[in-house]
C-alpha cells in the first residue's frame, strides 16, 4: 500500500476551487544563456526524491478525507519536459491527482525554465520556494555529481500552529467580526463556458514605481493599497454599469500568513498559507485615486491590527467538521449562486518583489554563470465568472497580469482593463 499523508483544509479547498479556475501556477525564469538540460533533469528527479509530498498525488477517492499519496518512481518522469520550439504560454495544466507535484519545463529556444505546480499543493510563495529548491539542487549537482538534497520528513501542513495562538473567545470574536463574502459584480463576459487559455500583462517603466511610492508617502498608503485602488477603479470603468457608482462593491485581496505569523512554517516548505479577505468600497463617478486609496488604507490598516486569516481558517475548519459531503455541498452551493446571479467578485493578489538573488547563481551549459533577465508568475487561468489580476515587481519594473480563457472573455476587453489600471496608477 502506498504511503499517505494528510491533506490540510487549505489544500483540499484549493483543489476544489478547480470548478471556477485552473489552479495550475507557473513561474517563468528567463536567462541570458542556456542551462545544462541533463543536470536540470537530474536536479528535478533528486528534488522529488527528497520530499514525500512532491512524489505524491492528491488522492480524493473513496471514504474519508483526501490525502497526499506517494506514486511509483517511474511516474516521476512527468516532472521534466523539454518544450517543443514555439510552444506558447501558459503551459499545460498540472494534474494534481496524478502527480508528481512539480513540473519543470525547459524551453531551449527562449532560454526559459518554467516551474509549474498546483494551488492545491502550495500557494504562490510555495511556488517560489519550489523554484529555489530546483535551482539549488541544479547548482549543487554541477559542483558535485553525487549531491542529493537532504530528505524532508512528513510534517504538519495544517494551520493548527496559527489557531493555537488564539483563545476560544478570540476565535468567536474573529468569526463574528468578519465581513461575509457577498458577490456584487463581475468582469464583463462574452459568454459562459470554456475557451482558450491566454495570458495578458502590462509592465511599467522603472520610474513609475518611484512615482507610486511617492504618491503613497504623500497619502499614507502602501504600494499594495494603491494597486488595490487602481484595480477597483479600473474594474468599475471597464463595466461602465450605471448601478456601480455610489453602491457597495467588493473585491477580494490575498494575504500571505507567513508575513503575519513569522515562524509558523519553514520558509522553504511549499504549502498553502494564503487566504483572502473582502475590500468593500463606495466609489462614485467623480472619485479619484486619492479618495479611493484612503478607503483602502483604512481597511488594510485595520486588517493588520486584527487577527489576520483567523476567520478564514475557522470557516474552512467548520465546513471540514461535516466531512467531505459538507465540502462538496459548499462548492455546489457556491456554483449555484454564481450561475443564478452572474456575480463573482474579482480577486487581486500582490506577489511582491521577485529577487533574482534568491535563485542565483545558476551555472550555464558552458560553465559561465547566467543572469536572470526576467521572472514572471503566471496566475491561475480563470473562466466566467472568476477574474484574477496579480502584480509583481522585478528589478524595479512593476507588472500587472491576468490569465483567462479567450472566448468567454475578450482579449481586447482584458487588454483595455489593464490599460485602465496603468492609467489610474500615478
């Protein structure tokens, strides 16, 4: 019998969100030269061998809760791919139920390496940890062909260590004070159903980030606050719905619990520790960025002083107490609401700064040290009524990006939306 390890509530819910988007995530590294393919493949295989979770599949058949179940070694081969020339982005999805939980794609023509994982296995910070692990193993194998990453023992992937920080009364208070998710609007669609996966992005010149920071300093706002405000204003503008101005409208924004609870996990452990909360704003047709950012800052500042993520953890745990029938019923009810109302609040996630130093040095095929000329995180591909935009910064350049299915969504509309975001930013 294959070894099995418990899947956390965050793991299970992030797998089952596959009903509204493809949970596959891709981190694209572009180099100024070619890596050594044989060493990279060996690094991936040995990295998988070191982790019982990487060499597993998500097993949700039968009775009881899903688990991470180890797969035979011959199935690890799926984890390394050399892409045919001209293959575009985004790459194919990763099958979380087949495993392994990482795929490394080498694109020789573009000198790119793509690290692919699944949101059911880890969040965006976890994806970057996987990339660090792969490049560390690659570098070490080139230095010592006998190198093998240190084995990882099975660990607690749950949020119990965060829950233990709070009393029963604090937990009850957090649930009582949490703003419920009420879907009030959605991104304009051409039709429902599925289409062709696409990625659209917009990268700002380096001086723009300086202007954004100066605006934030002037108005007591963070870069994240300003991005949320611009995202909201662009969303209202792309809809051009006369019912939106002055009415409460909500977006969801993500929070990485690692930042709020230092020491709650190993920084290099790829797990799910991100959650979301609602930002509800009232914006009329004349409201400008400085007015909206004040509302946003008030909400995010309050969130930082409360119990970040606690209500979301308790919400998931409460559903899990009813077993998998309760989990499946939750998603069935969620889908019925989306279909009947046509509403699904958009999501914004700021992934922060991608530091090439986290992954360098990376030796090239000819022995010289390569530089990383670009790091892009390709977000989960959405179809109606889901919509997600991410922001990330690489060497002073801020990029906003969305992944979606063309057909249900219009590429022209998505591009115009990102243009609005750009125009609202300082």
